[in-house]
C-alpha cells in the first residue's frame, strides 16, 4: 500500500476539496507498521497519543465524529 509522492497526493486532495490532514506514505512503511492491508483505513489518536479506534472500510460522517468525540474523553 503506497500513496504516491507528496505532489500527487496533494493534487488528488485539491481536486476533491479534501481539507483535513493526510499522511503521505510514499513507500508504504507506515501502512506496514500499522498493519494496514485494505483501504480506507482510519485511526483515531487520543490526546495521549495512543490509538483509540481503528476503522477499516468506509464510515459515516457521524460515525467518525462520534469516534473523535469519544477519543477526546
């Protein structure tokens, strides 16, 4: 799983109006470290820097917001 180089990723995001932070994993090292074998994959990091939730597959806007809210508790 590789995202491509930073320029390609930014172009893709700009075309689709995506304005949230995205990590560029040009060589797939982050995906390998976290065991990502399918996309989309989302990780919610809590205030202590720990993974609070992992989601593989699509999630709704409300589902993502709920996970973010719970991780902040």
